[in-house]
C-alpha cells in the first residue's frame, strides 16, 4: 500500500481563517480524499502556528492571555475546516507538548552536531513577517518590507545561527537531481537562482523579551535566555507529528503544500535542517500562487479579505460543495494568481454544477421514473452504443483523473469527471430517449430494450463521474450516488467502483430516488451572498 503524507502550512493564530488558509487546506483535502479512495495509507495534517511574537502582541492588545487567545483562534480554524468539510487526520498546535518536546530535541541535535552555533547578528528585520531580510532585498525595497511596505528595523542580537551556508551545494544538487522536488517549475527556477547567489547562515533564536510568558514558545536547549525562532520550530511540526513508532513510516512527507510567500523556508531552510539531522527530504514542496479578490490583492488595509464568514454565506446559498468545486478547480495552483470573483463563481456554478452535473442527474433519474417506474432498467450489455464506447470512455477519464491528481492538477482531475457528464448529455441528445419512449409499444418492442440500454448507460456513466467527483464534492457526489441507487465506496474502492458494469455497477431492479434539486440555478442579477 502506498503511503501518502500531505501537509499544509500551520496557520498563525493571530488572524481569522480566510480564503487563503481554506484554499491550501482544500487542495490537501482533495488530494487526501482521492488517495484514500485509491487505497493509499494517507495522513493529512494541518494545524496552527502559535508562538509568533505577533500572536503574543495581538493577545495583549485584546487584553487576554496568550493561551486563551490561541485556544480561541485555533478553534476558529478547526471550525472553519469543519465547515469546509476537510478530512484532515490530525490538527497540530505548536503549543502542544508532542510538538514542543520533539522540536526541542531536533534543535538539540543540531546544536550537538555544530550546525547551530552562537554568534552576533545585525540585520534588517521585518516585524510584520517576523523575519530578517537580506541586505540586498532590504536595499531593493528601499529598506521597507517587501510584503507590507512598512519600514524595516535595524536590529543587533546575540543569536544562535543555523549553518545554512554549509548546505548550499547539497541542496542545489538535490534540487537539480529531482525536478519535481520544488513545484511548480517557475518556483523551482526562482529557488535555484537564489541558491546560486550563495547562502548565509540564518539566525534561529530570539532573545526572550520582558514579560514573555515563561512557557510560551520553545527555549533554546541549555540557554533559556533565548527562544527558538518561531519559523524554525514551526517547520519541525511536519516531522514532530509523525516521529512516533506508529507514524514513523509516513516520513518523508509526500508533499508539503503552501503558497509562494513561504517557499524559501520550505524549499531551503527546512530541507537543510533535515540534512543536518540526517533525515530524508520531503518528496515535493509545492508552492501555489495567491487568490486575489475581485481583481485586487487582499490586504488588511483594503479590508477586502474573503473571510470564512463570506465563504459560509456562499455555502448557505450555493452549498459548500459548490464553493469547494470553484476554489479547487479555479484556484491559483500554478504560478499565476487567481481571482475570486462573484460573477465568475456564478458562471461556473451555473454552467458546470446547475446545468451540468445537477441537470444531468435529474434528467436521467426523471426518465427512469417516467419510463421504468423508478427502477434501474435491465439493459443488454452493449459496450458501444450511440457512437460512444462507454467502458473505454469512462476508463480513460478515470485514468486521466488519477494522473492529474498525481501531478497535482486539480482542474484537470475535476474536468475529467466533468467530461463524463458532458458525454452523457451528448449521448442523450443524439439518442433522444424521450422521443424513443413515445414509440415504444410494449415491453417486447426492441425500442423498449434500446430505451433501457440508453438510460442504464447514462446512469452507469453518471455513477463513475460521481465517484471521481467525490474528493471535490463529497456531499453532493454521495447524493448523486444515492439518487441512482449506487453504493458509496469504502477507502480503496476506486478501481472496483470505476469499472464499467463491474462489481459495483448499477444493478437492474435497484430503485432510484428523485433527489432534491442538487444545484439550483442562479439568476445573473442575484446579488452576492452577504456574510
Ligand atoms: N505560520 C506560517 C506558516 C508556518 S508553516 C511551518 C504562516 N502562516 S499564515 O497564516 O500566514 O499562512 C500562510 C499560508 O496561507 C500561505 O502559505 C498559503 O498557504 C495560505 N494563504 C494565505 N493567503 C493566501 C492567498 N491570498 N491565496 C492563497 N493562499 C494563501 O505563514
């Protein structure tokens, strides 16, 4: 059984969950659900990053203890992810002992090996990002934050450093040798370009500040005057969660999913730490681009973040599965940003879900109700009919969807499922079962057998499409399977369930149910749902 370990960034608990956090976690969820269906031993991990200075500062501003603040916001992330229907197998909080103990151990190991040493640091610090930027980056941005545009601070600190410079060569070799280690391609080239300019050692500790909560964060082993820099311990979550006898086999991770903002930490700093610890490197670090909102970058100052409340409002009006479909198939998975726009959402929703999947399912079930008393017709086994070779058509889309999942191409995976629906619509249009029905004189009429064949083929194709839609739209796909009287697969069921008239093919005589309208059409002038 293949092992698949999928991670998302762990999110800062100073913010409310928004579309960006939901998007990365959704990508992980679709991949995880597909791999489970394919029979892999899957671990999907997400969680929260809690020891950042800005979390402490925010709690203070809000007048609550940092732990209470973190509890509250970690819960907001859990709730958001439940709302979105995510199937993460674990949710890690960096304030948990299981993380803290192991992360300290990793740091200790790097101290022991000489990879971490004590030195002086003078540099340009970006307080918003909690990171130092290099002299050249600082200069290029006129000593302002490349992210927020606020002035950088010159800081001098006694710090522990990680000997990143020592890994320059090995990292470059690893990236060269493994073309899919950093994806997409454009991001890989960026990292290689930056690597070739040389690597400097990076600070991995911060002086403890006055008033810091004694057990918030992780202290440097044997030097409690320094806290481990939040980024360094946060990265350790990916390993700390599986570094147990039961879960050890999940390492190395199959894929770390994240966005371009935090690629350097994941593609360079973290792998170098792992090399230092003698651990295998993750197989893939995948950095997608950004969602923007109605054509504009989302920012605090514009106040245009698409927050979880807005996604919830979309979910109530159009269903969470419709939101999942739109985000997963139109998201910024490649190197270019994607726009979340209401007009575009409505177009996709109407074309693909209301007029596409939803309409096709109700058309087929309605005809079965009308012409076969709502029971799956007994059809002869004619594999090619109406110009369509159904077994090979469904088989090739299933294979293509699988390949697309392995290539982390959610648009293509989803649209291979959609292509089956389109083929059913086309088949209905060419074979015209509604017209044929008018000619049927009785059960012995060959036209009756043709009608049975057409409707059986439509429902069987729809069944396979619904299976491939499951990772994207778990509830709606299950509703389609229910409508046509098909069995909902167990993990590992992908092969058996997608085989045409196979073990789980539709059984003649099984009742079909008229579902509730799956996706109601939206009028073009309906205003966007309000949070
Ligand atoms: N805590 C760090 C990550 C530590 S991982 C060891 C962090 N947290 S964050 O809350 O700021 O989340 C950043 C991540 O949220 C991005 O890498 C991305 O996965 C997601 N997104 C945030 N804004 C986004 C968009 N506008 N669009 C898409 N995803 C984005 O960084």
